C-alpha cells in the first residue's frame, strides 16, 4: 500500500512539474514576443485572415486556441476576444476584434493578424468590414449541425471578395459528429474538395497546428508596397475616455510613425499621431507601423463623424488615390430612443455618440415626440442589433432609455403635381408612422423585401412552409442538400420578419432550422396606418404601418395587450385600433369605483398625506396622454409578441 501511494505521489508531482514547466515556457515565449520589432517583419511573412461561421459554431473558441498555441495569452482563458459584457452574457460575438499572433513555421516567424467576426445575421456589417483588410478566411462549420444559413451567406461574401477560403470542420469530438456528411455538404453547395477540409476540435485543441500551417501555406501575403506613400484603410474604431477615438487601420502602402501628421481623405481633417499600438490582443505600444500590418492609431479624434469607417488615411502634404473601402450596410430596422427624463438628455446623447463610434452601422437622426419629448430615431441592422445596442447603453454608460416599437423604411410615391415632379419630392421614404402621408395624396406604396434563406431538416418542412406563407412569403427556390436537409429561399416582406420570425422558426423546428436574409429591394404593396386611440385621441408612439390584410389581426392583439398594460384610472378608458376612420378593435378599461382614501377620516391625517405623496411620486413616472396616465413601459412592450 505504501509503495502504491509513493508511486501515485511521484506521478502527480511529475505531472505538476510538467504543467509548471509548460506554463513557464509559454510565459517566457509570450514575454519575449513583446520585444520583437514589428516593423522589421517582411510582408512575405505576414498573413491577414478572419474566422467566419454561423453563430455558435465555435469561432471564439477557435480564436482562444490560436491565441494560446501561439503564446499570445496564457492557457485556461476563454472568450478572450469577447470583451463586452453583453457578449459574455448572451454567448455571441457582437463586435469584431483583432489580435496579432506569432507562429514559427519551417524555422521562420510569421505574423498572423486575426480578426474574430460575429455570426448572427444582424452583425453582417462587422463581417464585411473585417474582410476588407484580409486576404483569406477560415470557414468554420459545426460537425454536428453542418452547413447553416449564415455559413452560406458568409461563404459568398468571402468568395465575392476574392479571398482564399480554408474550410474547417469543428467539434469532431461530439458524440453525434459526422464530418463526412458535412464534407459532402461543402462539396455540393460550394464545390469544396473533401481533401482540402481540416477536421479539428477547438475545445480540446485538436488540429490547431494544422490550421496555423494552412494559414501560412494557403493564404497569400498582403499585396503592399513599403516604399510608396503612406496609405491606410480605417476599417474599425473604438472610444477611450482618455484618448478619444481610436482607429483600427490596415496599412496598404508606406509606413507611419508617432509624431507624423496625417490627413483623412473623406473627412478632410489633419491630425498628429499621438500613439501607435499592435493588439496582441492587449495593446502593445510601438513607434512605427509598416505596410501589411494591422494596428491601432490614436490621434485625438473626438467624435464618430471624424472616424469615418472606410476612410483613407495618408501623410499630410502628399497626394494619394483613396483606397477602395466597402459598402456600409443600410439600416433595416428603425426605432425611437428617448431619455427616461428630459434632464438625462445630455447624458444619453453623449452615450449614444460614444457607442455609435464603436458601432458605425447605427444611423442617428434627431426626433421629437409629443409624449416622450426630444430624442433620436436610430436605424439598426436587425432586432437583435437593436436589443444589444440598448443593453450596451445601460451596461457600459449607465444610460436609461425608452425605446419605441421597431419599424422599417417604406417608399411612397405621391400623386404628381407641378411642384413635386419638378423638385423630385413626389418620392418619399418614411420609417416613422407619425409621418405617414394622407392616403388621398398617395399614388403607390412600396415596402422593403428580403430574400430569406432557410436550411432545415426535411421533418419540419411543412410547418416552415406554412410559416412563410402566413408571413406573405413567395417561394423562389428549394434545394435538397443531402438526404436529410433542405435549403429554401423565400421572398419575404421585411416588416414580417424583424420581430418574431426567427424565434417562431426555431420553435417549430425544435431549434434545428437556421435563417439568413439579404436586401431584395422594394415591392408595391397595399399599406395602411394603424392608429391606436385612447378615449378618442390618437397616440403616435403606439401607431404602426401594416399591410391591409393584417390590420385587423394586429389591431386586436395591440388593444388586448394595452388593456393589460395600462393601469385602471379614475375614469373609464376606451382603447381602440383604427384604420382611417374605421374602428377595427376595441377594449374597455373600467374605472375605479371606490376612493381608496375614503376611510381615512378624522385624525388619520398622516396616513392620508403619505398616500397622496406616493400618488404624486407615481405620477412623475408617467406621461399624460389624453388625460390618461400611461406607464412608459407601454411604449416598449406593446408590440412584443
């Protein structure tokens, strides 16, 4: 027994010593790399790449293993590049992050610039920005789930940018993993040969070295000229409260040093370079950056308007041709954002400006509401984008806000007159129901359409087709990927999918179906304004633009929900949904029949004063609409289904 315990003790101490030695070597390697002069690395040994995949296919986990294997971070750290609180809470990547790695291949040190990208369709703008500074991508696919809708979208995004694509199948360690089936899907959909597909497990660290070698061997070095005049593409930005706006740039030509004077091509402003750094993934200060590298520039930019995404930076006094940037995504979902109290207007404005600097895909316009006061009309890429933005406002800046119901942008052609035909004002775009024109003046209505791609097991084909038809969808294509999965393409109105389409699709398919969409222009439609009336007075914040066939159904749901949300008052409240002059639905909120302070008579003055004080405090949290106290939460919850 004693000998057995001695052997076990020696084995455990030996294993512990090996772990300590390994940790020491990685730490030593990590510290040595910080002293490397990045400017001396030749462009032939630089690789710029991104990781693209469907949501939850393991992008962040693979990034963690790449960082660990190359010694950029210590072992045991998870979600290193998911720095935002909302990313860790939701388990999704929202903001693209960068990291510069060193990898020794064939006795040569290579600089690998990695950009981890989001997977959800609402953050496709982050993906396109990342690809603008890369020469290759890792296309990551789950060995269990196979090719999903966002996988298809990301592949064609990279393919259209002429990038080298390295196919990688992840999670081969799962019990139900079927890499051969996924290889056949890649062959059928993208014509990718199975021999070129790498099979890994990012969680266990299997096959990570093969991925790094493939990056070095398959992805070309950046086509740059270090002897030319300095040019750099500004493809991302962030905000630091001490240093202002920080610009993440990809240097195409020349070099830049601390103290140089630079200019921006589109904004037409000059700045002095105060700091340069390389992300590893923490900042490492450097004095010089050269062509082919990705780095962070601090030059006292003060607002999001100055850090224009897609702009070209160059040395002051030189003339250069601007770099071809990328087409920013157009907002598809709009919502009004207002402070909880007008005294918080300045703080909320400052928070929105700083957050927009981190998320340039958000469009901001000033808006005013009779019930909510001064605020903003913000445009987002989708409903999840809207939810994440509002959550970041609260978590990162402590800004409380009221968000109105989401809507989309409609195109309306007015009846021609001499004036509007001459100045072109007969075509208007609106995203706020309050600006809906009088139907008498309208000639045609158009609503935005999307081309949706759904990949699902064939067991759920019937319910999914019924869902698409219920949302006024028109089938465009249907393809059998293999014996079990089908890819459907539907033309759908955008307004039918922004709120709950994705959740409903996941519910009826037990979570197996995936959905992605792209803009498909405008289509003529029969639209009406659905107004909500409280005791005969219209409330613009609760109004919406709907298709005429859905007006009565949506009106009934809205008045039914308002009946539950609006508290009872001292008077009876009639909640109505109206289309033009026609009432489509009605609910009645009965009045209080009893005075709650009636029993407080005689000497009980203190209790009466306390109740009155509480009543006065409660009224401060409400807005008065048609002499009715309406809770602010009403404007947020009314259209949630």
